[in-house]
C-alpha cells in the first residue's frame, strides 16, 4: 500500500523540478536577449557619434577651402595692381629721361649737369620702386603657389574625409570599421595644408 502511495509523490516532485528548470532557462534566455539588445543599442549610438564627427570634419574642410580661394583672389588682385604700378613707374621714368635729354641739348653744361643730377636721382628712386615692386610681385607669386598647393591639399583632405566617412557604413561586431581608418594620413594632410597657408600669409605680408 505504501509503495503505491509514494510513487505519485515522487512523480509530482519530478514534474515540479522540470517546471522550475524550464522557468529558469526561459528567464536566462530573456536576460541574454536583453543584454544583446542593450549592446546593439550602444554600438549604434557609438557609430552615430563617429559619423557625426566625420561630417563635422568634412564641413570644416569645405569652409577652409572657401577661405583659401578667397585669399587667392585677393592676392591676384594685389598682383595686378602692383604690375600696373610698375608699368606707370616705367612710363614715368621713360618720360623723364626724354625730358632730361631735351633739356640737356638746350642748356649750358652746368645746367645740364644739375638737371642730369636731379633726373639721375629721380630715376634711381624709380628704379628702387620698380625693384621693390618686383620683389613684392615675386613674393605674391610665391604666395600664390603656396595657396594653390594649400587648396590642392584641402581638396585631397576633403576627398579623404569623404572616403573615411563611407567606412563607417561597414563595421564589425565590435563597432570598428572593417577597413582601417587613415587617421595619420588625414593628420598629415591637415598639417601640410595649415603650413602652406601660414607660409602664403607670411609671403603676402
């Protein structure tokens, strides 16, 4: 009699253990799923922040290029003004030389010597002005070359940043880009562009 009574009790206990085990397994699955969802959300947030940083860098590069182009236009205008001033100085020097020759033929030796001395001083001054103008033009031309190089570097930087931004569309399970980022090359291009701009500004002063 006791043998048949104890058998249902053992079966009931076994069923209870199975139910408790199933509940624990389901809870573990839910917790694992929740952890995966939280990790995925954190990864998406990190990727969005990196994309925003890349976009900000691209916009800054575009603004820098616009500033460089405006500076190049200003330098070109100043170069044209210097060239015109040089031409005026040369015409004035030629006219004064002609006047000096006419006076020299009309006046006595002393008067010719005095006028010739005055004209010589004026020509020397004009020659100094021309030499200074030529030096300024040479510096402007050098500044132009530096600005053109800086614009080229800025364009290369802009293309590099655009390429880097595309890399954030392909990341691994840990949120890293599959294709490595060219951070050192971007830094090198930025340094080169800034150096060229400073050199151009120094030549333009």
